[in-house]
């Protein structure tokens, strides 16, 4: 993609393009920085955003979008630092993640979360805003002692991982509507949202295989049944409340169309959103 | 004289497909016959004419996108329903239970769109799964993986085509469940492959409707017209 050529072409119909871009120095500067950093596939997003800056957009739209992206970035920091710490504990011998497929999966998920952090940072910068920044020291994954053994007890580590992933899915879902005005950013967010769901599905299967911290009589499945966390503590319940919905857009899903659809299946087949406030309340205990 | 809509449609489709097969050299010789057919059709009552001669119209705007989702859910639901007509040999209890869950989810999705679209819903599609070996675990899971990954990329690509935040949220509620399915099926085939196929930024795939139907079209016998769907 020859960005220079495109700008030259715009110049031929809009001689003030450079002036417009120059008037938004930050947009231009951050664009150059951004485009040097990230994969080519993301360039259209960056370029579109830069033009948006140059030509202006409805007041507040960009701010609303960067707010959502910074919120998402915060969640990705939590996840990436969590998996980094867990993986280190495992390789350091203090957390018993079985070698082979389980440890491999944690490494895979860790790397996705790290990639999401980089991607969102670059996207926010390209919009002329400042990405939030966190380090390992920013977090307390024991949640003030509620999960004291999170990096020494494998079953607890998986339970917290499942909660983060399921919460992440619900958090992205809750923000999609706020990104509706920017096609590229919306698509990118959706493309992250489904990855979080893939992670959740896999972590849930790991929990089922491990069997720890699963209440008697409960089967942990790749999808969320009613408002069951499948975790033997009420500490994570806020991440699952509302998932029991069996009515969508006024349509009752149970036995819909004369087919046998149980309440369990009806609740499983639609994941529910969480508001930003709900998510903030859930993750607040994990900040140091 | 043609009197009913369906025979008009069939004739037009025949005319159209013949048309495609005509080489440039024969074009002038052929056009007489084709226009005679079109003329005959045009002579019929106006309101009996199909809106297009290019198959079932998914429609435009948000309705078009919902019909697009309805078409995909019809494929998935029919596929999983067919698995249980005669499960592959060696299916485990746990596999059967979870694949049964997925069948129920897809049937619920299909029926939800049908109910939500009501009079605007496209008809039941005629499907053809003859290329899938339902007797083999590899055949079934391979097809399931393809359908689920396709569904995820289709919903991800459709998000930007939707104008109503409510419909966008509904699509979001469904796509994450499809992604849970996709990851589960992938893990059944090869443990640890739940998210293979992401890009370097850790992002899932999205596909446009035409990209999706280029793949899904193999299984759909009903001719679909996606040309009125939103483009961006």
C-alpha cells in the first residue's frame, strides 16, 4: 500500500491536504510511528483514522472510540500480565501446569493477549490519543487475598483464567455499539472478541480435564450454561449473572419453533454483554 | 403463455445460464431466442414478476444482513441435525453430548432469525451435504470446523454492515458462541488448535458475504442473490 501515492492523489483534488494534516500534527506524527510498528494488514485502519483526523469527525466520536479502546487495552493488560505471571510460575516450578498441551495452550493464549496489547496501543496512538499503560506491578492477581494461591494452585489459576476470558467476551460485546461509527475499529474489536471466546472455550475444556474447583453435579462446558460459573466460589459470580437469559429481542428461545430447546441450551446459545461499569467492578480487585 | 411466477423464474434462470455458456461468436445468433423468452416473461402481470432473476433475494439493509445470518444458521443447523440421524461410529458419550448441544444452539439460532424476520425471512433453503462423509469422525469434524470458522468470520465481517446497535449486539451475542463451538471442534480434531489461523496481531478472521458464499455455496442448492446486501 503506497500511502504517499494516495496522499499525492488527494492533493490533486484537495491542495490543502498537507495543511489539514499539518494542522493535526499529532495525527500525522503518530501515524508515521504507528505504521512503522504494526503489521501491514492494519494500515488501512491507521490511514483511515488519520484522514478522519485531518478532515474532522463529529465532535466526541473519536474520544468515545479511544475511550473504548483504552478500556479494552486495560482488560488486555490484565490478561497478558496474568498469563505472563502464570507461565513464568509454571516454568519456574511453582505452578503445576502440566507440560505438553496444557502449558502450550497457556503460552499460546499469553502470546495472543500480548499481541492484543500491542495492537490496541498502536490503534489508540493512531487516533491521536494516549494509550493507558500498566506493568506487572500494577496488578494483584490474588484479588486482595481472595485467590491467594492463584499462582501455586493450577485449578485456581484455570478458574481465574476462565473468569477473565468469559468477562472479556462480555466486555467487548458490551462495547460493540459504541464503535458502530468506525467500521475498521469495530471489525478489529469483533476480531478480538471472537478470539477471547475461543480462549474461554479452551480454558473451560482444560478445567473439565483438570476437574478442580468444579461444584458437584456441574459439568463445565465450552459454553456458559445459565448463570453457572462452574467454579466453587461466589467470588466470580458477577461475571456470570445475566447469562441465564432465555429471551432474545422479545423472542422466547426455549422450545422455539416447536423444536426441543431446553432452558440450558437457550441460555448457552447467546452470550450476554456486560456494561463498562459492571466490568470495572469485576476487575477492580485485581489492581494493586 | 406463462401464467405463474415459478415457471417464469425457472425459464429466466435457464435463459440466464444458457446465456453464460454462449461464446462471443454465437452471441448474435443466440440473442433472438433469449429476448423471445424475456419478452414472453415481460408480457405477464407485473406483480408476478420475480424481483430479480438471480435467485432468492436476501434483501438490503439490516434485514438483508439478518437474512444472511439466517441463511448461514440454516446450513449449520441442518448439518448438525444430519449428524444425529446416524452418528459416526465410535462417537463418545461426551462428544455426542456436546455436539448435541451445538445442534440445539444452531437450531435455536435458525429459529430465532426466522421468528425475528417474520414476513421478511427468506424461505427454507435447499441444502446438499453429499460431499460430506457423515459416517466418518474425520469427515464430520472437518466439516464442522469449516462451518464454525466460516460462521465466526461471517459474523465478524457482517458487524460493520449493520446499522442498528441492537442488531449488532444480537450478532455479537451469537458470534462468541460460534467461536466457542469453533474452538471446541478444533480441539477435538487436534488439541491446542483452538485459535490457529489468527493473524500476527492475534486477531480472528472476518469475511465479506461474497467470500462466505464462495465457500458455503457448495452446500446450498437454492440460488441466492446477495447483491442487495450492504457493502460497507
